[in-house]
């Protein structure tokens, strides 16, 4: 099986507002997004399909066909529109990123020929994307940032072995990184709010449970969580998962960017 991906961009406006609710309740649930005049985003949609290689042509499917199908749909229905007002489906369903990605999945999947829709990832901005896969529920990934120092050193290895394995990362006084943390939650969009999680609550939880403890700290010296542990990014991803899991009922995955070049993922025990 081969997988290929095509990106389609569009801009759209939306407002999160349930007409039956009072202004106060809308503001309480949707925050700034409840502004009835609307606001907008430059969305990036990644379409990944899978299929068997056609031995004659050397391709699975012509990416131009994907571009025409998805690009055409997006251009007709979403690009340059105020979704709540201009789109029949989003007059009835709040145009959250989760709802938009679900709508696009249901519209695109049945129309593909010679390939199957494998994954749709819709970026609302560089810090937030919703994703739908073949078997998955919808997921929502929020990106956070923290800076921290660490020293890679294992108590189970000799001084020489530590230097051999970790090189300059074994520097006794440590070194630091700009970490980017991707927190992914999963679920079905709530039929009323269109959300799988309250982003404000998620931000507060990540801030109080993780960022407050790790940001601008030396992981080996200043934190309880890494006492006696070697804070490699594998371990940092796993520890952050364990810190958040008791507070998030729908935690799916932790992604950790140690640098722009090094990325680590942890799905919890057993996965
Ligand atoms: Zn928005
Ligand atoms: Zn490092």
C-alpha cells in the first residue's frame, strides 16, 4: 500500500454561537469565538490517500485529480465564506475545526476513485489542528511551548559510557532547548457545541499541570517529576503523558519536539 498527501488551503470566517443560548452563555462556553460578527482563519487542509501502485503508470492516483476534487469542493463551499451564514450545513452545525474536518471527510471519502481516504488534517492556525483517520475518532492537537535545561546522564551507566552515548548532551552543567509540546485529545464532536474538548479548559490544565512545573526549569535539578530519571525526550514525552493523563479523560497522544529536527511521540502504555 502507498500513501500520498496533497495540501489545499482556504480562508473562511466563522462564529461559535448557539442562537437559543443567551449572549452570556455563548461567551462562557465559546469565549472570544462567540463574537457574532465573526472572525477568520487561513486553514491548511492535508489530504492523505492510500492505494495500490498502478504498475503501468507508476502512480496510485493523479494528484491533480485530488487537487481538482478537494480544491473544487473547498473553493465552491468554504473558501472566502462566512461559514455560519453561507453554508447550509454550518448553519445547523457550529463550524469548529472538529466539525469542519468531519464534514470534509464525509464529503470527500465517497468521491475518491482508485484510492481510499486515509487521513484528513485541518490546521486552523500553527497551534491547532483537527484530524480524522480511517478508524479513529476525531482528534484535536494543541501546540504549547516551554524552554528547559537538561543533562542526559544515566545512573545505570559508567561515566565513560555516559560520555560515549550522550556526548556533549552529558555536559555536567547541562544545556537547554525550546521544546514544543503537542497535546492530542480524541472524541466525537459534541452534537451541540461541535467541540471534543473545551480548549480553554485544556489550556488551563496543560498550563497548571505541565508548563508551570517545567517551563524555564532545569529538568534534572528543579523538578520532582524527573528526580532519578534521565530526561531524554523519550522520557520527557512519557512523563508529560503521565502528568496529564489523570487530568484529561480523552488524552490520546503526547508529541514532543525537542528541536525542529527531533520529534517524539507517546500514546500511553500498551500502544
Ligand atoms: Zn476561529
Ligand atoms: Zn538536549
